[in-house]
């Protein structure tokens, strides 16, 4: 039994949607950037800070970090992260 034209079109549309979604998830220009909150947990130096005991992130030169600071963290969507600065408590 062969598939109807409508069924094949539906299968093709679903496959194209999955491919477009995977491409978007893996493409920085599609994925975009986002802002997050994090806490400084260590200051290893060389312009880096450790946030949430999880990852090292570059900071802006205008920001002098202190362990425990609540900071605004930018995910640029291309694998780069930046601490933008301390938030008021």
C-alpha cells in the first residue's frame, strides 16, 4: 500500500521542520543572545571570574569583582559569555 500525496507532503513538512529547528539551535545568528543572573564564586584573575561554581567568564574592565556579587551575564549566542557588571541588591 503506497502513501497518499497528502501523507507524503505531511511527512516532508515534518522533516523540513525538524531540520530547520536543528539548524537554528546550532546557528548563533538564529539562536541569538540572552541575559542571565549569576553569582561570582571565584576570581581566578586574567580578566576572568567563575560564576555559580560552574564556568569561567570574561568580565568588563570597568567591573571589579567580589566573591558573592550578583551579576548580569550575557550569553552572546556564539559560545562567548561576558559579565556585564554587578546588580544592586
